[in-house]
C-alpha cells in the first residue's frame, strides 16, 4: 500500500472512540477478541468489525497462537500518524502566527483610521 | 503577545477539528478569511511559498480558488471549492478540494468564530466525504501521480516556519 493511502486508512481507523479504546487496551499487552470485548457492551462480531478496520490500517496484528489468535498493537504505524498530525499542526500554527500579526495591524488601523 | 495554542482533535468518524484563539474581534478575523488581499498575507504554509491566485466570490454558491507557488522551484499547488453558507462575521461553510486530491471527493470545512471579551475563538472543522467513497478508494490503488503530489505536500508540511512572516 502507498504510504499516503496508508495514512488515510490509519486516520480513518483512529477516528472511532471504540477503536481508540481498543488500542489503549492493547498498549498494556496483547489480548484475544473475547478479552477485548469484555470492557465494552458490545457483541463479539461488533468488536471483530472494529478489529478488522484496525488490522487493515496496520495498527493491530495477530499473534502466532492459532487458538487464541491474540491481537497486538503495532506502534510503528501509530507513530507515523502522530508525526503527520504534528506536522499538520505546525503548518497551521505558522499560518495562524502570521494571522496574529495581521490582526494586530488591522486593529491598529481601526484605532487610527486615516 | 500571549501565545495562543492551536488544538487539533478528531470528532466522529470523519472529522478533524482545529481550535485557536485570536486577540482580535471576530469581524477582523472574518475579514482575514474572506478578503483576498488579507488571505494571501497569512494562508501560505512554510517559508518560500506565495499565493499568486486568491479569488473569492463570497456568496452562497460562489466559488473560491487558491493557488500557491514555490518562489524558487516554481512548484504549484491549487485548491478551491464553493461556499455553502455565509453568516458574517460568524460562520462559513465551504467545500474544499485540492487539484491533486489524495482523498476521495470533496471535504467540507466549517469555520465558526465566537467572540468573547474582544478575543475570538476560531473553530475549523473538516468533514471528509462519505464512508462509502472513502472505502472505495481504500480498495482501489492510488495512482502514482496522486501519491507524488501528496509527497510534495508532505514535504511542504515537513518544513514549517519557526515564526510568523507578516
């Protein structure tokens, strides 16, 4: 998958609160689908559906144990997403600092119209 | 001047929300978003880019068009859209599409300005198109050209100014 395309998929996956909660749970260690479903008032198919989205985004992978099929966090992909968000934030902060300066100037003009 | 912090969060399934406070009345913040001679002074991205095209037809159904150009290598990036709602000086809803879009369909941006005690809180929400459209693109392969222009944008995003350039 293209890096850019992958990032879109990652953000889409991160956009849902249940999926973020699943990631938070996996951050403390791998867990089976049943274990992951326990804190949520959700059916196993519903949890599986969220997991599928997370797996497709590369945020979660499956462990080797064929019986339990534990899921685990893939921190690298999450890091890529946060890096992107931070760059986006810095870009807009640059724009908004210029806007601060412009507004300062416009306010001064309003006070002293010529 | 007190430094205001820009916050970026996600909301719902397909939204990105930015919040920022400005030490100015909202009429001025609104002007800075709607008058081309003002917009092109701040909406520039990293150093080295200027905005040779900034056209705004500020009415419902009217279009806007922005083109940025790199001062030395001549690279260009354009985007535009249509105004859906305009409530001066508090709210603007417009569609948004980059010429070389890396996401499907159009995004819809909602700018909301709330003034309190002479300061203005800006909230800008980007809402990306339907999940169906998004999934269609996830299943298809992206074309090289689109990926390349996204990379260009990534470069653009990577180098940001350390301070304002008024």
